């Protein structure tokens, strides 16, 4: 885990685009907050491997959000129950669940639906917030490096080592 | 800082395929053991008894599952297996399984055995959380428990009978006594309140006063006031008389009622005696009869056992409302599944047809069942089970047809069974008498409506019967019965049962009663008479004292009758006195005044 965290720190200070780090965090949140052995997580895993996001960030995020998920279980169940039993949505769910894939994905389970909907709802704003935070972190980091000639030298040395 | 990066990494797909492949391979390799554990755990949870599976093999290609040696332990007898299945093989629809529907088109169950001894005792079932509920204890039933001429022949002691039985006489006397006491107390209150003797005295005093007053009247105005007073007094007397007449009428009614009750009570000991005689005496003319005594106990036990089994199965055959949410609170981290009605409603579980091969007490029986489903209403077909057995050592033929129809709101279930020439195992009836051989033709028709109302018949014809008995010199009836039964070669039993799970009544008829009645009546009747005499004496002795008090019931009300009569004559007398002729003396001009103020009497 420490190795993973160091990798994240490295990634934060590397040339990786902020969206890669943000997306890693979001995918980890999706995997961690929703029940892991669900069909939709197979799709998430596929996308995570296909899209060039930061895997280390995703794995650490998965571990952290799995812990948070346990605390949020009752809330997710309540959200799922509200959505699935809402009379206004009954006309939507009935044809929706006629499709076997959604039933197989356990989307008619209060916890699965509640956690998935909640995570997806917060993921879009979270993506942009994390993006901004990464950019801010990097500019702050560069400012610190610029103030200390020794750190600047080490950074140049590290770049040189990579290139050579 | 330059932060441009490729969006996709193609090598990720390769990694995904490898990872997914590993997961799939892992699942496929472990699928059998996962399913086996699942069958064992879920089966144990649902049946509340240990379920063991020896082997389970799935074939995704042919979409079939093969289960070897399934054992379901008896929760009440841990050394015994309630059910054993040598092999269960079925095909399933993988496509429908994605919709979480288990549809089995064809199934084969081989080597089904019941009540077999286990090699190792089963573990008692412990519910995951509750663990507190005591398992329902079921009476251990011996194959012939309840049968017995010995019990049938023994007359119970009248003293013991009266300890166990409630006599209607005593209960009715208690009830009637309370009623009479309440009547008496009501009458006392009414008499005290409305016909108080003090009122009569006051009335007499008023008339005396009027008499005294009437002697000195001269003034026409005073005479007029006087006559008005007489009128008022007469009205009051008349009102009292009306009340008395009314009371007399009601009192006579109540006295008659008390008399009737007393008469009714006197007839009750006879009724009690007749009831107890029918229940405990073996009078073949009117009692329960030998055959009834012999079979009613064990039949009742079997019927009760059948009801229990039926009620255990029933919940699994009922349709669930498709939109009904699971009422149980979800376990943390598991959530709750909500069901939605499909565009076309169909069962979640269905076995369309299945072939069976059973082994019951060493006899091979073949059969089949069809349309076993969790939602018979949407499926539209009832569950049918047919069993057929060919000629064997035990019987010449067996047919069994069960139909559980839950396709309509009102459940209609029926069972037809026919056994031809069943080889009867030795049946000991106690005290040395036993049916050692015989062949029975058995036919049963049972209908259950709405899971509550049972109506059925059972016909048993026994042929080639052989009764044996070890003679007992000191018991004449026993000896005679043994002799008579020894000559019996065939008999029939006709049982009609009706009722609900709470109360099932049996009506048993048999020619065995007539055979026995003709043969042993003389000796037997003497014994029965002796018993009945004792029973009658015991009933009379128990009811004598309470009955003696019934004669006083009317006597408790008659003093009121006397009082009413006495008051009636007193008021009549007062009414005669309260007239102007008696009270008003002759005064000059009084006639003219009276003519002017003519009174209405």
C-alpha cells in the first residue's frame, strides 16, 4: 500500500495528465462504493484497463472507498429503496427490468442501485474538483522546487536519468 | 508542465481479457463445488435439517446438472434420513437463468428412499440468528400405536371417566342456578322499590283521613276539593293495582320458567349417561364399536400427520404477488431485491416434467410429476404426481394420483390412491390377539378445498384374514373374541373423514362389528350392562345433590306471588273504600252539588 501511495505521489508530480489521476480516483470510488462482485464492475474494470488512467490511484481509491462504503450502506439502501419503490418510476422500472441483463446485474437490489446512482451522481463534479486540485497541487509544488536550488537540481537529475 | 496523454491503451484490452479469462476459468472450475455448497447450505436453511450432497456436476455445454446421493436428514430423528435420492439429473435453460428464472424442462429422480438410517448422525439445525425457537416435537409414532383390542375391550372405571369428563348436568345446573338467583334478586328489588308495604299503609292512612274529613263538610267548594282528592287517591290505587297485575303476570312467567328449568335439569343426567355410554361403553348396538375403537386412534394420528405435512408444503405452492417487496429487513451489505412485474408474467421456478423411481420399504415404484412451480396462477396448470407400482411381494398393484391445484384463488387439492391386495404385516392387537396375515384392497379419495376443508373416504377390504390368539382362561370375553376372530376370513372398513386441521371427525363402519356382535353379544352385553349400570350410578351420584336444589327454584319465587296477591286484595279493598258514597256523609244539598260536579265513577 505504501508503494502505491508513493506511486500516486510520483504520478502527481509527473507528466501524467490531471484527468488520468481524477479518473483513477473515480473508477476506484465506483468499484469501492458499489458491491464489488457485480456485473457493472466488470464493465468498470474493462474501461479502467482500456482508458489510460492511473491504476495506482484507482487501487488506493478502491481500498479507501470500500471502508467508506460500509458506513454508507444504510444510506445507499434507503436511496435504492426510494428509487425502486417510487410509484412515479414504476413505469420506467417495469420495462427496464424486463431486460435480463439488468436483472443479472442486480440493479433491482436496493444497495446496488443506491450505491451506483449515488456514486455516478457525485462522480462528475468530483472529477472536475480533483482535476483542479491536481493542477493547483502541481503549481504549488513547482513553486516550492523553484525556491530551493537543491530540489531543482535533484529534479533535473531525475529527468536526466530518465532520458539517459 | 506538459500534461498531454493518450486516452486509450490498447494493451489494456489484452490485460482485461486475461483477467476476465482467469475469473471465468476460476468460476467454471469451482462452479460445481460452489453449487454443491449452495445446495447444502440453502437446503439446510429452507428445510431446517441437514442436507448433504455427495457430488454435483454441471455441464454448461449441455446445460444440465447431475446430483449424486442427496440426503435430507430428519430434523427430529438425527440418525435417520427423511429422504435420500440416488441421482437427480435435470436440464436447465441457461438463457432463462440470466433472468433469474429456473426452468427445468425435464428431470429424472432415481433411487428415492424415505426414512433410511444414516451412517453418521446429522447435525441439529441451528438458525443463523434466532437459535431460540424450539424445534416442534412430533410424537414418535410406532407403526401400530393406538391399535389394540386390549384397550378396546377394557371398560374404564366410571370414577376415572367422571374425573376426565365434564358433566353437562353440573354445568347446566350451575348456569341455571345463577339465572334463578338473578331472577330472585331482581324480583326482590322490584317489589321493594315499586310495591313497598309502607306505601299501602300510607294509602290506608290517607283514606282514614278522608273519612274523618268527609264528616264535617258543608261548604260546596270544600266538597268539590274533597271529591277531587278522592279522585286522585283512586287514581293512585288504580295505578298500584295495574303494577300488581303486571307483576303477577311476569312473576307467573318466571315461575313457569324456573319450573321448566328444573324439569330440564332432571332429564340431563340421562343425557350425560347416554353420551358417556356411547363414548366408553362397547355396546355394539349403539357404541363406537370394535372397529372404530381399533382404527380411530391410529387413523387420527395419520390424518394429523398428513395435515402437518400438507401445511408444511402449502406455503411453497402459493403464488406471490409480483410487486410485493420482501418484508424481511435486509442484512447489512446485502440490500433488498425488489420484484417488478414482467410484461408477460411467468414463474421464477418451474419443473415442467420429471420422472421418478422410488423405493418404499423395499418396493420399487415408478412415477412422474409435472408442473411444479412457485407461481401456479401464471403457469395455469396444477401440480400432478402419479405413482405406479407393479406386482410385488407387498402388493399386486399400486396407483397414486395427487393433484395440487393453485391456479385459481381457491385451492383445490385431491388425492386418489389404490392398493390392490396389499400383504398385511402382522398386526398385534394386544393381549395375545393378532392379525397375522391377510390381503387388503385399499381405496382412498381425499379432497381438500381452500387448504382447510377436508373430505375423504377410505375403503379397506381385507381378505384371507387370519387372526390368532393366545387364550386367557380368566377373561371370558377375550377368549371368545379370539375364537370368533379366528373364524373371520374377511371384513371391510369404511372410513369417512371430514373436517379442518383443527378438528377432523371420523365415521367408521365395519362388518367386523356385526360379526363380533352376533358372536359375543351374550357375554359381552352382560359386561357392558354391568359397566353401564355402574356408570349410571356414578352419574346419578354426582348429580344428585345439585339436582336436589332445583326443586327449590320455584319455591324461591312463590313468596312474591303471595305478597302480590295480598297487596292486590288490600288495594282492591282500598279502592272500594275510596268512593264518595263511603267517604262523604249526607249533607243538605249534597245531592244537588254532586249532580253539578258529577264524578266519573
